[in-house]
């Protein structure tokens, strides 16, 4: 039977580009005076949950807390204004769950062949109105691709034709039939034809004569495209309270999330009603609970804790994992302790515990660091992997604590700690080498060998005098890592 799912590598590449697009859009919005937050959970990262599948509410990726404007980001490796679409399922239409006043952002990246998460932004962030896209769609000013290959699923793509500058250029002329651009580098002039598909599609110039445009900046399209937008007048708490009773699920979800930051006193009764309404979507309920818990409302906390302390028969695993992620977004010791309880509970599903380990990477405390280290000698591999990655995210501000743990911990826990400290550096390895036991000396060879560039050169050289065997072992690793055969593959 054909596999209709993306391979892990293909899926990771798409997630990484999507996350980069969302983060680039957020940064650009901040530059322009907006106050953006991630609206679609997970859109700013590329964590893949393999066993527990979460089907979230279809919402735009970003919400501006000040204005209520929503943004759907599209990171691309090829410049195009395009959206996935389904002809048969309205819930998967390109504009499902979107409002006319939502904006779509388009930004292009170059992706490293060897590392899918290494990306370089190579275009400005472009903004397109959903209203304008719908109008062009209705007028037939779009093209629709054939279904993707088996690996990519069965969705098609709607494309709003556009053209972009090949390199940084000055707009030389804007004529009825074409645009001409003169590259800053004085290379050959670029000409862009405005009539496409035998005259059926007409591109509209998006620039003016004399304007300087960047490489991969859209200069003509069937819809208006902007690289800068004005931040409108702010809305108040009442705006989001009204949205919380909308018949539209995505509106209620966005409002509940916004009210975690924008209100409590006025919104409290309606948040409680959304949270306790058994007919409400579980993800809206969770966002309402989080909004209440953020202000230490006991009912909000009770809802969250009940979801995480119930069995999988009572609360589905996907709901429990989403609750873990929601709890990680509430910067309170109560949520930290709740996550640690899940992590330590060996009776829970392994991926749920791994999720709790991942979530503790949001808490830069010695409490979380110690709890993560405790997993290194007994937990299943997937939990230890997430714990090590989470520990790396919170390591730098608490290196002295991690150094103490490395010296005092059970030797079976030192592998994960050593992995983190080798990638963090910023301490004198001689402080650990002197007086180290035999097991610790081996791990110090790894830390110094792998993390050489993270340490002061003089501190590393001093190890040669203090413990020549540790230094020699580290030097062997330096030679291996520096060799061209280190990353050589058989295929």
C-alpha cells in the first residue's frame, strides 16, 4: 500500500521553513510597531510528535495583541504566492478559518542541503490581504496545480502569479506591458512581462520608477503586495471578549489566547463559561483555562491539572500532550511542578513524559535542570533525548549548577550533562578536571574534545599540565572531528 505521509526528512524540512517564515514575520511586525504572538501553537518551531498526533484548530500563525490583526505566514524555498488547497474538503480550503482582514506573509529562504534547520532569509517579508486574494481567486486570476506526489499528500496549490527582482536593483521603467530593473551591480537589465497565460492573467506593478528593490522582492503580482504596513489603532479587552462568543471556532480560540495577555477582570466570567462548556472545543477550553491560570485563578488551574492527572481513558493522550504544551507557556512554579510530576511518572506514556521534558526547557531554573538530569540514568531514550535538548536551552544561565551536578551525580547521568556542557562551554574545564574521578575524566575528555571552540584556549592548554591523559584523549577527538572523513557517508 502506498505511503501517503511525508518522510521524516521531507516533513522536517517543511516544518523548518514554515517556522523560519513565522519567526521572520514576527520580527518584521515588531519592527513596524505591532505586538505579535504565536497564535497557531507550534508554528514558530519544528518539533515533531511522532506517536501522539495533535489536530489543532485551524487558525492563522500570528496574532497582534494590540490590533487583533491575524497573519498567516508562508516560508518558501521558491518565491511564489501560493497556498495549499482542497477541492473536496471545505475545512482544508486555502482560506479556511480566515477573515477578510487577515494578512498572508510570504518570505523566501535558502535551505542548507546537509542541515534542514539551517536557513538563510533571501527576501523581504511580503504582506498580502486575504480579501484581495479572495477577489483574485473569484475572478480567476490564479492558477491551480495538479495534486502533489504520493509522498506529499493529495492537496493541490492555488498560485497567485507574481514576479520578483533577481537581485538588488533600481526600477528603471514601469510601462503598460513590462517593468525594467537595473541591477545595482550593473549586470544585465531585468525585464518583467506583465501579461501572462496568453493575456488571461495581468500582473499589477507593485513598485515605482526610481525605487530601489531587494533581491527576491515581488515587483508585480495579481494582488497588491507590501513589504511595509501601517500599524492601526489598538483595540481593547472588550474586542477580544466579543470574539470569545463568536460562532467561528478560530475566532473564539484566538480571543481566549489573547485574553491571557490582554485582560482578566472583565473577561473572567466569559472565560470561565468557555472553559466549562462541555460543547466547546477542547482547545478553546484549554486556552480559556490558561488565560485564567495565568492570573492564578484556581478554577483555571484545576481544569489544567485535571487534564494531566486523569487516565488516558478519561482524557485522550493528544489532549494531555496539548495540556503539557499549554502549561509550559504559563511562567509559574505551579506549572513547572506539574510538568515535573508528569516527567517523573513512569506509568505515563513515554511520549507524554518526553513532552514534559521538552516543556521544561521553558523554565530557566535549577529545579527544572535537576529534574531533567534525573532522567539520564533510567528513562527510555526518547525521554532522555528531549531532556538533554531542553537542558541545553536553559543551560547557559546556570552553568555553575550543571558543573556541580556533573561532579556529584551518578556516573550514569553524566552522558547527558556532558553533551550539554560541551555545547555550552563558558566555564574553565580545569575546575572539573582537577580531582576528577576516573569516569569524570573520560567525560571531561569528551567535553573538551567536542567543545574545544567553546572554551578559552589558555584554559584548555592548562589541562595538558594538570592531566595529560585527559588532554591526549581530547586531542584525539579534535583530530577525528577535523578530518574530512568525519562526515563522510556511504551514499
